């Protein structure tokens, strides 16, 4: 049985000069960011062990940011000992140019 993808649906739009288009669970990004940032959504996650991964392009990177500013990038596992509001985002790096890069982020609660 496959675990559900808990990565929230991000809104399509333009952030710092980068256009993001949502296509189901995937996102296509195009452009060069004018500053560090991301396309993100705040989500409250229950306590548990999580795995953050992605498929498709390796950039932009899926990331989870905790309230204390701890960050986990794709291919990371992490444990929340209590429910907390996290920022889940596709991170935009101003030293990168994204040319129709398509990425599918996955966040799964393992236990």
C-alpha cells in the first residue's frame, strides 16, 4: 500500500521573477530568481516520522522548514515530537536558472 503524499498543493504564480505552474502534484518552474525565496505553503503536521523526497528535476529543491528554522531538503527523514506548523516549499536559488524544470515533491508520514 502506498502512503499518501502530504506535500500541500502550492499555488501557481510568479515569485521573484520565476513562474511556477502546478500540474497535478507536479510543478514546472521557469526563470531566474531575483532573490533567495520559495514557493511555499504553511501546513500543520502531526507528530511522527516523515520522509521528504522528489522526482523529476533535482532543482528547485523541496524543503521543509520548522518553526525553529531547522531545514530539511529532499531525501531527508525527520521526526516531529509534537504537532507543528511547518513551511513546505520549493526553494528558489538566485544563482540558478530554471528552464521549464518539472519537479514532483513528496512528503510521506512513515510512522
